[in-house]
């Protein structure tokens, strides 16, 4: 419950900051994309940059998570194989060292 309230509060704070930023920066900006130029409002350009950065961050973390999941799968298989080997060694009869 506390997490939900904190998340809602955070969203409201961000929305409030966006409204203040939009009010204080009503101008437009020209963005050169190498293939052409785009004219956009300053808040829209900042919002797009934020969303693009967030998206690339999520994609990069997904790649790291996928690599960790693969490593975890490999380690679990190695553990199972080791447990099977230990189990088979325990079932062998002991020979006397005479």
C-alpha cells in the first residue's frame, strides 16, 4: 500500500514538474536529424529524449537479464550433473585399503 502511494506521489510530482517546465519554456526548437530538420516545442523534445533514453535503458537491462538467465540455466544444469555424479559415487561399494 505504501509503495502504491509513493508511486502515485512520484507520478504527480513528475507531472507537476512537466507542467511548470512547459509553462516556463513555451518556445520551439529546431532539431537537426542529419536526414532533415524537425521543429518541435522544447517540452516535447525533452519528453522524447527522456522516453528514448528510458527505452534504451530498458532494452540494455533486458539484454543483461537474458545473459544472467542463460548463465543461471547453465549453472543449474552443472549442479544437477554434479549431484548425479556424487550420488553415483556414494552408491559404489567401499574397497578396503589393505
